[in-house]
């Protein structure tokens, strides 16, 4: 046996930990996707892991009223199916919420005034009475065995909601500039702090690190007042995209500069010195050497910044407003959920719709991240 071919316990522990974390983050997303495709009644009745099996649900069905009765052999009969044409089976039924499974499927229940109720396993019911029915229809409580149901109605409900398309465009209008601009500004600043010598460089870096601990919630109102004051002086409206862009740039720059500065400062000094000997300026070094080698750091920050700006609601409401024309996608979905109460099918579909774009951004930038790693590892001839 070759020495070193057996992996150490620490290596196995690291591998297992990584697998565990991947499963821990992937499993809820997979469950969310499955739930978004399930029937709304099954979402409430059982978990997503039972989606491929038959689920048991306690259901209340109200039979038709007297207008549906027919006279058969001296009796008045109301008949139909408790599933209204859908697939399913009945295991037990009852006529009271206190005893919803009092009778087995196929049995006949004795009601008041000589009325009887029979519910078959396939859901067919028959109400019979010696005299004509009056009042509201009889309530039938039953335990249903329902096969798996998958539907796209949840997505159709969300996507067809009023204002969704406009809110999607608003979120894209906010997220794209609020991701690109901080990266450009931070890259220039990070290079200057890493490789250019000027007075106060250490102090500026210390201030940037200090800004990382400033809570977002505490700085929103002062920033809004400052922006409104400056905007009023120059005649700029208060609720514009410019305001939210500046806000996201201000909140994103400290972390971006700190991360990019540490990465750029770790680049080989010999490359910089050789470029200066060849007569390259700082701008040429930054544009032709530093940026290509910094793709991994730039792509990593772009992923986090886009996720933050895309999922943001608080900053958007403060600087952009909550009007129908300005509301971002997260705000629109919150309003949709609020107007529909506890409809879980809307919640699952809405949640998955919001994460589709970040997932696409992640996998797209991941490709450039790997390309940047490879480019930085190959020496030019």
C-alpha cells in the first residue's frame, strides 16, 4: 500500500461536513419547489416529503340544497359526489364536526326525521328523506384518501396578479445598477489602498472597517433626511431610483472595498514592479493586470450584492416608496400574501419565483469566477 493513499480522519470529517452543509441548504429549496407545485389542500394537509404518496385529509362538504332533490319511489333524494369530479377515496364520514369519522365508507347514517345519508368509498353520496328537504344543504364531514395532485395554478395566480410585471422590472432596475456601480468604485478604491502610497491611507482603511459595523436600520433615517435635503436644494424628487442606488452603494461599498483590498493586496508584487519598470501607469496596471486577476473576488461580491439588493424590501420602501408604480417585487408579493390571508400555495410559489433570478445570477457568475481563477494561475509567455 502506498503511503499517504489512506485519507486521514480529518479529511473525511471535512468532506462529510461539506456534504452535510450542501444538503442542509439544498433540501429546503427542493421542498419549497415541490410545495409550489402541489394542490393547495394537500399543502395544508401534509408535508412536501409526502407529495408522491396518498395523503389523508379531513374535509367538509356541503350537499346541494332542496333545489337538487328528486322524488324516487316515494322518497326525496339528493345525490352527488363529495369530490366534485376530482380523484379520491373516502375511508370514513360523519355529520358532525365532533365526530367527523363516525361511520365507515359505505355505511348508512340515520339522521333526524327519518333522513339517511350514505357515502361510498368513491365519494358518491345519497341523502334520502320521506318528506321534501328544506333549508340549507346537509354538511358531510369525511376523511379523504387523496392521490398526489400537481398543478401550475399557484404560479399562474402569482404571475397573473396585478402589477407583478412592473414590480419585476422595478427590482431589476434597482438591483443591476446597485450591483455594478459599487463593484467599479470599490475596485478603484481597493487598488489605491493596496498599492498606491498617499497620506492618510491607513486612516481611510480604518474608517472603512469601522463602517462595516454601522447598523443599516440606524442609518436609514439620517441618510433619508440628508438625501431629501440635498435633493430639495437641487430640485431632485425624493422618491427616485437615484436615491435607492446611492443608498445601496453607500451600504455596499465598505464591505466591497475591504474584501477587494485584501484580495488585491495579496497579488504578486513582482508583477506590479515589472509593469512599472516597463513604463505602465497605475491606471494601466489596474486595467490590464489587476482586474483580470481579480475576477474571483469581483464575482463573489457581485453575487452577494445582487442577492442583497434583489431581496431587499426595507431600503426600497424608504427610498423608493410603496406606490403601485414604484413597488419592488418583494413588496408586491408581501401585499399579495396579505390580501389572501394564509394561502400557503401563494407563499410557496412566490418564494420560489423570487429566488429564480438570484439562482441564475449565481450560476452565471460562478462560471466567470472559475475562469478568473484559471486565468490568474496561468503565467503569460
